[in-house]
C-alpha cells in the first residue's frame, strides 16, 4: 500500500501559497496545512493542558477556527503565529473551564516519548520521566497567562517578540510576564523539591529509630 498522502505529492512553495489554495476551497491544501502544523500545535496545547486527549480536542477546534477564518487571513503576519495564538487562547480557555486540574499522566506523552525511551537506559528513562512529571505538576500550578508564556518561550522556543504576536500583548509585557513566570516556577519548584526531600527522609528516620529501640531492648 502506498503511504504517500495526496497532499504530500503537491509541491507548495510556502504557507502563503497553501493558504491561497485553501481560500479557493482546495481540500489538498487544507490537508497540507494540517499535516505541516498539527504536531507543533499539539505540543503547544499539550504543554498547556497537560493531557493528550484534551490537547487533541484543542487543536481540532483550533484548525476548525482557522479554516472558518481562512478567507480573512492577513498575509502580513505569519501563519504559525496566527495558529499559535488560536491554540494558546483555546488552551487558556480550557484551563479556566476545568473545575480541577489533573496531573500529567506519563502515558499521555505518546509516540515521541516512546521513541525517546528506546534510546536511553531504564534508569535514565525513569529519571527523565519523573522530572518531566514534576515539571508539569509545577506548571499546572501557575496562572494560565504565566503558564502560557513560559511554555511558549522555554518549551516551544519562541522569542519574546514572537510570543507578543501570538498573545497580542506588548513586547515589554511579555518580558515582564516571562520574568514573573520563571520566578513563580522556581519558587514552586523549590517548595516541591523540599517536600519531596522531607518525604524521602522519613523512612530513614523511622528506620534509625527502630534500630535504636532494638538496641535498647
């Protein structure tokens, strides 16, 4: 069976050409646009909402909104900036609607995590997974607009100017939010690590206390 999709056989020069074809209701162009950006959009949404299934729902709605508004696309801006703005806003809306946030599940990481896991030792894999879980737990404690900016900058690698375009905030505002978000993250991370260290020390203290009791007997 041929695994090459129909859209992959169409040679589009850039996003602008794809979008112009989309505006002419070219289904292959729609498919090409989704295939080009769905993975990047997924990881933005996933790092915001912390759940793979909900992230897929977010990007599905994001692409629906893209195609509804494609006729009004402003060619003076980049498509990925526009898409990131939609995905980020939908992710923030999703977080605000959640009555309670669930911790990240390691099995939500999907194929990318599986591929990475095959390349490292079991002990290193366990350590990386634990750190990733702890990072997401701390991220989930940040207010949505702070979580958004730290995800886009420190996980997705966007510049502050790009984040300003995505969020609609000014460049100075983005830099201030990023500074505040990193400060909040560090404070919450340090508190979490301190709690973890205290819990880890409890069995050792209990064990030593038991040995002392035995010596007294």
